C-alpha cells in the first residue's frame, strides 16, 4: 500500500489499527508544522522535540478518538501540541523571551516555505490566509493575542506584562478573535 | 462566580484561547453543558484558534526525531509471529499427511535434518552425505542473476514420491503461480506441482501429479505461469536442477 496517497483521515484510521507506516506518513506530513508551533512557544529545541514526540505518540494511542466532523487533522494536531506546550510553560512558570514581544511583521509576512515538498498546496494556502488575517489586526490586539496564544498567559498575566488595565486586555483579545473569526470564515 | 449568559458569551473567545483566569474558566465550563448556543460559539472560536498555528514560521525538526518516535511506538505495534523455519513447516505438513506418505514420509523426515544443512549452506552446492544414501535429493538453483531463490527436491527411497521445498522466491500476483516441471531424457515436460509462496518466498509441496515414479525424471525446472498452471512451460524459468 502506498501510504503517501492516502488522506489524513485514512492514515488515522490505519494508525488506530496500529500500522506504524501510517504514523510515519502522518509524521512526514505534519511534524514540521507541530515542531514549528512547539519551538515558537517554548523556544528550547529539546523541549520542542519532546512535545513533538508526545503529540505523535498521543496520535498513535488515541487515533480512534479523532472525529473528522470536529476538526481537520492538521488543526487537531496543533491543538494537541499547543495544549501540551501551554501545560509545559505553566508547569515551568517560564516563558520564552521572544514571546514577550508580539507577533512580528516578519512572522506574519513570511512566505510559506516552498521547499517543503510534503506540504500540500492547500495547506500552503491556509497558511497564507491565516497570516494575512493576522496582519489585519491592530498592533495592540496582535500583541495581546500573541502573549495568550504563544505564551499561554492569562488575561491577568497579560495585563501585568503589558502594564495595561485588565478590561483593556480582555477587550483586545476578544476583538482580535472576533475579527479573525470573521475574516477566516469568509475564506471557508 | 455567577455570570449571566451574556457575560459568559463575552468570555467564550478567551475560553477558546485558554487565557481565562481560573474562576472564569470554571464559570464557563459549568455554563456550557446547558447552553447549546455557547457550545456552538465555542466550537467556532476553537476552530479560529486552531488555525492560528498555521501562521507560525516553519522550522524543521531534527531528522533523527522520526526515528525516536518510531522507536517509542514500535514496541507497542503488533509483533509478527516469529518466522517458522522451512523444515518445521514441512514437518508439520508431513505430519498431517503421514497416512498418505507412509514409510516414505518417515524417511523424508529423516532426510530433513540433513537437507536442512544443505539449505543453511544456501543450497548452492548440494552433495549427498553418506548417511542418506537411501535418499535422493536434487538441489535447484536460481536462473536469474539477481535472485536469492533456492530449492530442493527430496525423492523417497523407493523413487515413487517426492517433496519440493523452495525459499526466497518472489511472491507473485494473484493471477500467476509457480509450476514445477519434471523433465525426462526425451525432454518431455510434465507438470509436477502448481504452487504459490508465502510472504517469505517459502513453500513446501508434495509432488503428486507425476504419471510415472519421480525417479523416472532426470531434470527439474520451475517457471512462472498463469494461475492454475499451464500444459507446458510458457513463462520465465526461476529455478532448475538435475538428478
């Protein structure tokens, strides 16, 4: 069987049947995405590697819990990765220094990598759309969102970090997500 | 903390982002089971949050990470049953057909111990050992340069019956099978068996189709034929040997 031709959902079905080749193919497709998110959040490569390993180990153990109706496979993986990274950050009570800044223009304007042959055109388009949506946010909203999304900070912690009133931070984050939801829903 | 539906609704985006403080998190969590509208709202925002990860600049993990992952999960993967050596497979087969083989089967079993040694020496240069003077064996050698295939034919002491054992033959598609040809001094070719091999390229078969005692035939060949066999050899020859 040529696993490279199978859909993500089919790979998960085979992983649930304990086929290591299916896990290898899923890793080949999405390890870069998972690792990228992990290292952006925790900064330390060894910790990001452990998070990546844990994500795919969990997929191996819990593939039968995936429901295609609730999330795409790639977003399901990143949700697992982010939750794992937030747990790590909160447990260690440390944050990567770069998280204290915000989602930089360099990041959101980055051109999706063309040198990743495993990445589908559809995924590249999704990346471009999300970056374009983030770029439309006001700078102060993007900053608060970045601290919450990458740093795992709570409202109170963000307010302290930015030295802003709590209500202001809540409004910025709520407004940012509402705007992103609106922009991205138009793309669907 | 008791909050109204409107207040909870305002917290849903932050709940999806997991940045609420503990008391607010508890309030939203307790509200959700009884409020379909808030559950739908949460699902919508959760999808938005999930997609934010796609905007992250890409970084490749170290190449060795995949090996670490597979080392972690493979012990949990189903372990295939240990490969059964060919002589054990044949012995099991002979046990089930002992009434047919009678005394010849017992002698063939005796010969297995010796022939095993031959195959362990890759069946390249079979020499009949003194202890099996009463048995005849024929080694079959591959005829393709890139092949690892080997085979042996064991002929019973009375020259009537025989068994064929092959290893390392390529498994064929369903519409093809291997066919053993028995060749006499007149170059007449008679089908001795039609068979397929398992995933290891192994198969043991009894040679039952010969109209004459096996000792009548002096050469043997195995070809690839359509499933079910052919009246005469038509496909590629993969193994050959002579008495």
